[in-house]
């Protein structure tokens, strides 16, 4: 007699069937890793550890008043009708004038001047001139070269923030400043070199790796500022080894490092230390000729041609995108202009005027003899409140007849 063995089908127990999904999720190493990364990123984004770093030779973006207005602009949703571009020359003239006109920023504090993003006097008078409201964003930056002005405008256009007007205040130093690092290594360029916007996916032929990089930057704060942490570690390592990070730094050591260090010890803040140093310098007007002599000499014609090419790109970009470009040459004291190579200075005046006019822009030379006196300047190049008001009044008077309301 044969015996038939039957095997009952195994069924999951009721207990196993009711196991919550979250138990399976929490048992995954990948899930815990993602949660840990999110927590760390949230902590970095909230507490900004770099704000508490006190390193003289390194100023992270979270503390840097020179370029901090740039992320403020691109992280916002503002779409200005007009952009002001340029270096500390138009930046100072606008800020000091507004301090007298509207009480902000506090022009006695250079830190506030550098982060000031408005142009109240210019905006109010443009409203009257155009007979309609216009929003002006002041994107002028300390030490900004022509190549950086082009980069700023290009990023604004790529990010769907195309202005109707660009007011660009220029000076010879925007093209030949020997104290500024090479193109691609300046603070403004470093902030924007890796800056991507969603429009890049459609406007440029990005490869999959670049698209992935763009998405990660949008979602992960640490990934966006990782260069700051890398630079910080490099700076600390170089300090420990007493060795400059680059050849440029080796040949351009900070001469007043001890002075800033003393201010840092007293104030406890890098920004305050730099501000105190700048404030003390501003109390000694017309004393920066030695500084500008090294900025201008030896005359760097190669850098001039390079920066001029970017200026031409900026002008052509305005023409292509139907942006009204107004370029105005900033006034300088005669003692400052005497430091410039005569041939280079004449080329600067002729080239910038010709390029602006060829691209359909408006060129206005505001460096007219007899208009500004020594009392209008903080030093040999920067205007004070009265000088800044005089500059903008002269600018507005000359563009008043240009019918800015007309489209190209």
C-alpha cells in the first residue's frame, strides 16, 4: 500500500503580512544615508559654519561683502527693469548719494556700501524721466572688471532676468588693473563660473553629466558651496606649511596683513576688520595714488585687449537681446589719470566709445574738465555724496534727450 505524502503550501503568517512598510524602509542603509545627508545639509544651510571662520587670508562667500550681492540677486525672483554694472567707482558714487538722499545705506560703513543693491536717487529720477515706474537693481561690485560685468549680464539673461536697460559705469581700471587676478580667478568670476540655471538645459547643449550637476546644485546646498570649503582647507594647509597656494598669491602677498589681523583680534569679525581698515583709509582722502600707480603700471596691453573683447561681447549681447545700453565714463582726478600710460588711456577712450556706438548703445563721457572738484572725491577715483549726485544729474541730463522709452 503506497503512502502519498502531501506537502501543505506555506503561507505567510498574519504577523508577517502586517509588517509596516516603514520597517522595511528603515532597515535600508541607503535610506539612512540619504536622511543623514539631508540632515547635514539642513544644518549647514541653517547655521552657515563658514560665517564663524576667522581667517585673514580667506574670506568665504558667506562673509564676503565684495560678492555677496550676487547670490542675493540670483537666488531671488526679482526681474529688474534696469541693471547697474561696474566697479567700486559707480558703486560708491551711488551709495554715498543715496545715503544723503534717502538715509541708506550707512556710507560710513564700507561693508554696507559694498552690499547695497539699490539706486534710489537714480531710480526715482528715471521714473520721472520715463513717466512710468522702473525698478533698478545695483549689481556693481568692488573690483569688477569688464569680463565680470559681461558674465553678470550673461547670467541674468540666461536666468530669464533680461533687463530693459543696462547702465554701465566704466573706468580705465576695469580693463588694466594689475592688482586683480587673471580672468577666471577673480571673486566675481569664481561665484558665477559654476552658476547654472534651469534655462541652461534648454539654452545650451549640456551633456548628461552637466544636467545632473545642475540638478544636484539646485537641490543640495553643500554641493553649491563645496568650493568654499575646499578653498578654506587649502588656505589652512598653506598657512600650516607657510606656502602660497598659487604663483599669483606668491607675487601678491597682502602687505597689510598685520594691520587686518590686529583689527580682527579687536573686532572678532573678518568683515568688521576689513571695514575698519577701509574706514580708516577713507578718512585720509586723496592718498591712494601709490595704490593706483601699481594698478596701472606696468601698462598691461594684453589684459586690456582681453577685457576689451569682453566689453564688446557685453555690448553685442545688449544689441542682440534688445537691451538699451548706456555706458558712462567715470570721472577721475587729474592726478589719477597722470599715472596711466597715455597711449593706453587714449585707446581706452576711443575703443569703448566706438564699440558702444557700433552696437547701438549710448556712450556718455562724464569725465569733463571743470565739472568736478577735489571736494567731490573721497580719493583720486571714488566720488563722495556731492560727487555722486553730480554724476547722476549729469547722466540723467544727457540721457534725457535720448528717448529711452523708444524701443530699438
